[in-house]
C-alpha cells in the first residue's frame, strides 16, 4: 500500500444521516483532488499504473456512479484494464493490506470474517482471496445501523458509532439490560434492539425528561455491550460449526474500542487467532478496494467499458 487517501463528508452530520444526493455531489467535488493526492503521496505517475480498480457496489447508486464513470474514463485514457470490486469482499481483504517493508501476520485460509458495517452484517467463510461465501447475515438492520439509530434516539449526531464508542468509556456496561434477538442459524437481527431502546427511553423520559442526557455514558456502554454480545454469540456458533482457527473482523464497526477488546479477550478464552485491521482500514477506504483489485488483477479478472454500478450486488 503506497497511499490511502480519503475525503471525509462532514455534510451528513447536519442532517442526521447520509443524504444520497449530497453524498454523490460531494463525491463529484472530491474525486479529482483525492486521486491527485493519492498519486502524489504514492510517488506514482498515471502512466506507471497497470490497472484501475473501482467499487461497483453495493452502495448508494449516485456515489457509485461517480466512481465507476471516473474509473472507466481513467482506464480508457491510460489504455489499461479495469477491475470491478465488490465493496463487501474488499472489507474482508482489508486484512491483507501491507505497507512496503512492513512485516505482518495474515489470517490463514479458510477463515471466518465477521463484516460489520453501516449497511451490512455478514459472517463470511473465506476460502481464498477470491472465493468466499456468506454463511450468515442480518435479516433487518446492520450492526452499524444499530449504533447509528441508537445514537439518534439519544439525540447524538450522525454517524453515531464513533460517538457511542467515546461516551461509553465512562459508562457501566451492566447499567441497563436490552433484549437480544432469538434468530435461527447464523443470522442476525438488530431491529428489535432499536425498538427496545426506543420504548425504554420513552418510558424513562416520562418520569424524568432529562433521563437520556443524565445517563448517556451508561446508556452508550450498555447498548454497545449488547450489540457486541449479539455479534459474538453467532460468531462463536460459526467458529464451532466450521471449525476454523483463524477469525477476522472487518467493516466500520470493527473500529469500536470495546468490541476490539471484547473479541480479543474472547479469542484468548476460546483459543482462536483474532485479526482486526488497523483503524484506518476498518471504515471505508481506498486501500481495501485496491487490495481486492490486486488479487483479481493477478487472476486477470477484468471488466469491460460497458459496466455499470450496482446498488445491490450479489456477493
Ligand atoms: O464500513 P463503513 O465505513 O461504511 C459502510 O460500508 O457502511 O461503516 C460505517 C459504520 C457506521 O454505521 C458507523 O457508525 C460505524 O461504522 N462505526 C462505528 C465506529 N466507527 C464507525 N461503530 C461503532 N464504533 C466505532 N468506533
Ligand atoms: Zn463499507
């Protein structure tokens, strides 16, 4: 990895969530300067590139369209191949990002990856760089969505995950008990948790209108603990079922401090090897797309100029 340039979109905090049209306009404004910075930091000239990898999906169509169109144009101008990447597979392959000269331990195949992002919660059985299968996933909200929606109910701005992480540091994880779902197989559900938080806060605020404000740290710690337990229950079930030794966590929610500690302790207790990417490769980033693109490039999996983005994309 030579450079990993990211443009943050602070615009969304003002609206309590991602507004798709604003996101795509921000992409349009940012894409040229970000690529310029990425190339300069990497000390690479455009004519030194061998291929262009881009995110085809899943994601917001307007934003994907900006990236896909730019990638196609750049590949055409440079006369080099195009490589389409699935965003969720890229989160898994973030575990293999390495800086020049860096010594790193990688998960060994087959391993299980729990991918927890704002839009997805997936248990993935990874057989090799390009062959992976979903063995469990959420039937409603994603784990990141659970963080964001819980934060919204507490009056916190978007994205709520990092803020809950921060506030929870001063809270008691056992202060409040929220219900955990009872879903069969290796699937997840987070919509019930959101509803139980909603009713709990509503009931408490009728007794004390300042309840949420006065108990924010305990609420954050308890909610974060519940989400982490829900995630770990099914992960342990998957490890037992598939008998893997190596386990990875990926996606924006894997940046969560408490979750990282909890899973580290769990791995020591249960005897599996845990892999968590550095913070900068947990939330959406360019390096993970390049990583997935690299393995597809080695396999000569190129795509044509008539490719279009997919808001929903098969794994
Ligand atoms: O993977 P990601 O960057 O984007 C998607 O592909 O969705 O994940 C974003 C999600 C958001 O829901 C955000 O609240 C959550 O990751 N997130 C966190 C933390 N950092 C980001 N959730 C909990 N704790 C964090 N520290
Ligand atoms: Zn993502």
